[in-house]
């Protein structure tokens, strides 16, 4: 098997690459990396802005949903009457779970996670990368 490779490579014409090929390849890779970083930054900035703008209405929706469902009243009952809570803890836990504002909590957490996702993408792109590039130049 090894000799077949030797025969094959003996027939191949050995040519040297053109002058400056490596530099052009490295420059093209650097240009594409820079373009990818710019697109990622714009994408992350858009998500960050949208999540910051959507966070306030999500908090307001969470508050109104918790008020309408009576969740705050059940929570206040938990702190005001401990003896009643100890006696009827099963019924209280079911009432608390039933009045929990699921959609408001989901909306608030979604905007918070979108904010963290965008921030996570922005930090390596424009905070860490320039420092690393500067060390090698």
C-alpha cells in the first residue's frame, strides 16, 4: 500500500505556490472574521435593545397578572397567619400554585434571558477580542 502512494506522488508535478499566497489567505480570513464580528455585534445589539425595551412591559404585565389572580393576597396570608398556614398547608399550596402568574413570569424571564444572551455574544466580540489581537500585534 505504501509503495502505491510513492508511485502516485512520483507522478504528481510538484509546483511551488505563488508568491504571497499565505499572506492573501491570512488577510482573507482576517477580513471574514472582522465581517462576522460586525454582523454578530449588530445582531446582539438589536436583541439587547429589544430585550431592554420589552423588559418594562413584561414587568408591568407580571404585576397586573399577579394582582388579578390574587397571588399577592396568598403571599401576604403566608406572612400574616402562620398557624392557618400550618393547618391548611396543602390547600394553601394548591391555591398559591393556581394563582401563580405563569405567562407574566415567562415573559419577564424571556426578556431577561434575551438580554443575557445578547450580552454574552457582545462581550467576546468587542471587549475580549481587541485585547487578544493587540497582544499579538
